[in-house]
């Protein structure tokens, strides 16, 4: 993988790529690898998003594409969720193209490649799994983005996927997440739907369920 990333070497021929959410960075999800893969069999990659998001002080977050913060704040104040199904940000398409090439390189090196992510990273991972015959997909608090292209891209290999979402998520709505699940099932993907009581997060019970989902890939 050529982009800036955090990497953990494993012993098997399986690689897992996890993409962070908006404003985080490659270290945000990296701490999960030894929990999800306790025997450290897989090779784990946590890439940095290319878009720099400055915060107060010295902190600089990353993203896969910018978001309209005023629109976000307005939606939250009005008690509604933004819809992304009709959006295809230029930066998203650029990031997707770069990550697609990097996943292809990993597929030349490893027998199995799994992609996943949280929030904005989950949107990226979903489209990567639609474009490429990966071995599994993990969607943590994602949503339906650029539906037209997602439905158009299709390969004949069915992809098992794990999708979790909080029923009190104020950033990305549960109903839109369910729409995403339905779109993927119609494409022939085989999903495990894991809703939970909570917000925009990855709670312990989801980590436990995700560990079980990944076990066929992380076991020797």
C-alpha cells in the first residue's frame, strides 16, 4: 500500500483494510486490530484519508472527502438526518480511485482481502466492495452514498458483510443505513445486520459481534 498508513504484520495470507471516519486519522481504529484479531494472524492496514481537516491547536484530522459543516449543524438542530444517496463528491471519487488501485495491489499479494470502515470510511469501503471482488465487507455506522454508482457497479462474486448502526445516531440516520443494507442485498451481498441502542459509535457488543464475523478470516 503506497498511501500513508498504519500497518500491522500478520502470519496468514489475509489482509484487512480499515478506513477511519471524518476528522480522525490512521491511528483512530488501529487499536482495534489486536481485539478483532487476537492471534494477530492477519495483515492490517489503516490508511490516512487524503483531505486535511484542521482543528483547534495542533490537531489535524483527516477525511476522505469534505462535508458541509453548516448543513450538518442545521440538520442536527432541526432533528433530521442528511441524505447522501444522491451525492457523489469529487473528492470522494478521487479517494475511491486511489484506494481501488491500492486494494488491487493487495489482492495480488494476499489470497483474501477484507475492507471495512467507520462512518465516512464505511461509505468508502462499501463502494470499494462494490467495485472489487473482496472477500468481506465491514460497515460501521455508514450510510447510502452515491446510490446510482453503487447499484451500477457489480461483480458476480457475492460478498458477505457486517453492518452495525445505532438507533440514536444523530449524524447518520438508521433508516438510511437500512436502505443501504437493502441495496447491497439486492446486489447479491450476504449481510449480517447488527443494530444497537446508541449513537455514532462502536460499542463493546458490536466489537464482540464483529470479532465473531471476522473469525473465519482471522483464524489460522
